[in-house]
C-alpha cells in the first residue's frame, strides 16, 4: 500500500492532500490518524491522477443488515457509517437469507426496504443482500457499486464456521468499524413484546402493570431468577442531549413555510408510520411531529404500552427523512395556543391508527377542525404497532427460542465490553 506514495504525485503535493483531507476528516469526527491514512490510500487511483479523482469521486461506504424491526440503534449505526464517507449504500438482507440464518423476520423485505430508504443518512439501498459477504459479493460491491469501504459495528460478526465475516474486507484494507449503539437491540425489543403478551394473557392486569412499566423501560421477568445480578436485563440506553443533536436537522422552518403537524405514539416505528409521514410532509414545507409521553400512551392504550419509551420513540422519528422537527412529549389535545406557537397551517391524522379518537369522549382535534385546518389522510399501509406485536405473538415459540440464544450472546457482549472511541 505504501508503494502508492511513489505514484506520479510529488511527495509535497501528496502531503498537501493528506493534510487537507485530514482536516475534513476531523470535521467529520474521525480522530484516528491511522484511519485517515487508510481512508486516503484506500481510494482507488485512476490514470487521470489523484487530484481529479479526489475532487470528483465521493467516498462510498457500505453497510448491511437485516433491519428487522428497525429501531434508533440501526439508525444510529447508519448515521455513523455515513460519517465515514460521502455516500452510504445499504444492503438489506433478503427474507430467504434471514429465514435460513436466524428464523423468520418480523418485517418482510418490502417493509424493511421502506424503513431503510426513509433513514435520512441513507443514499442508496440494495435489496436482497447476502447474509454474509461472500468474496463474489465483495467484489461486486467494489466494482459495480463502487464501494470504498465496508462498515460494521464493533461487535464480532462470526460466520457459522466461526470465522470473521469481514475478514476478506479487512484483508483488502477496505473495512472500517463503528461503535455499536448502546442500549437497544431487536432481541431486547422482542423480549419486551413477549413479556407484554405474557403479562396480558395472565389476566390480573392490575398487579402486573407496574412490572410492565418497568419492563417497557428495559427490565424483563427474569428479575426473580438472578436478583439484581445475572438474570436481569437492564436497558443500556442512556439518552444524551448530544445524541438528540446528532439526530436532529438543527433547522427551523424557513420564511413563509407551510407547517404541517401530526401527532402520535410512534411506538415500534414501522413502515406504516413512514408512509403517513411521507404523505404529511408532501402537504407542506415543514413537518412537525408531536410524540406523546409514555404516560399519555399508557392512558390511551393500556399499561403495557408503549413498548419503546419517549426518548427511543423520538430518536426513531427524528431519523426519518420526512420529519423536520419533533416535540418530545406532545399533549394529547391540539390546542389553539400550540397552533399559534408553532404557526401550524394544517393538522393531519391517518385513517389507520390504533386510537380512533372519534370513539373517545374528548376529540383531540376539535380545535383544528373548528378552524378548518384539519385533514384526515388515507393511510397507505394497514400496519399498526399492534400488527407488529401480533406477528411476534403468532411466532411466539420460534421467537422465544431465537431470543434466548441471542440474548445470551448479547449478555456476553456487555460483560466483555470495553470502551470503544467514536460516536
Ligand atoms: C405562518 O405560516 C404561513 C403559511 O401557512 C406563512 O405564510 C407565514 O409567513 C408564517 N408566519 C411566519 C411569521 O413565519
């Protein structure tokens, strides 16, 4: 690799380039000198010389995954990956490959594609990516998709034969690592849902509700088994103000912007949410999303909801490209004051929603309706949070088995984990 230095570029110019590039990398948040060099020398050279190439060709990075029941942890990984290049290409693993490797996915490919495409840091999506990167697929990525680097988290990813799934990419010097997002995994979320179902079917809903509340914030029912020790699953998610800043657009509406408002729980953020947000955004210039508090959601949908807490739900919504701003803890009722404060032009609500407000005593949209600024939107997909939970329940046993296995390896990860730099 070092031989590249001798290529028709004088050393001084070469140095100039690396330092200039280093500056842009520092802005991008990379502080490892070694990775800067790797990034610089890893970019393929052309007969036209480095300079032209550097200016014209963006650094393309690739990340893959199943993105089953996509959550803010996936989104954060995509954000981190995007920061390592100029364009992010995401491979979404096919249903058949997921079934073969870890059992049926909760969300089918077309829904997973909607989810990944909606993440604001994603530039391109490849459907039907293989579960593990084969040599063939790796060269396809390099040659056909013009990928410079393959990105993966700091958790080990082993093939069934025990070898490192990214060994090839590492050997080619085209691998980069990101820090795994703390605090959430699909395994954990499925666990929360399964517990929720178990608690509900056991009858006595009142005495269980406090446990359900706890669990929806990261505890599971193994509490009694290991006390405060081994059997307890505690949420590792610690929301920081910086994470919220990283996820937000940091921009208010422009002058004369038409502001659209939509409110909801957005629990287990899914393709149905994405589609309605897209429709809502198309009606104006700025989409403001109100996310109800955990208390509000519980009061309206039962003590076992929400599955994801307010901060988790806010991050998932913020990662969506159709969303401009969120209200973290929006009131149930859309008041006149709120409409004035945010200069809301139109309030919308989907036809497919868990809560049919028309059946309740209190119409939360009474004010915008009276003002003539309320519009109901035809929901493009018939999915609700309940749909997702039902899918899990339908495959209860299979998920539970798969979950126990995965929970074990995740426990090992947390036990053996050390500090990894990055954000
Ligand atoms: C409020 O929104 C309307 C669009 O509905 C816009 O024309 C107006 O300029 C906005 N007001 C301010 C002060 O931005």
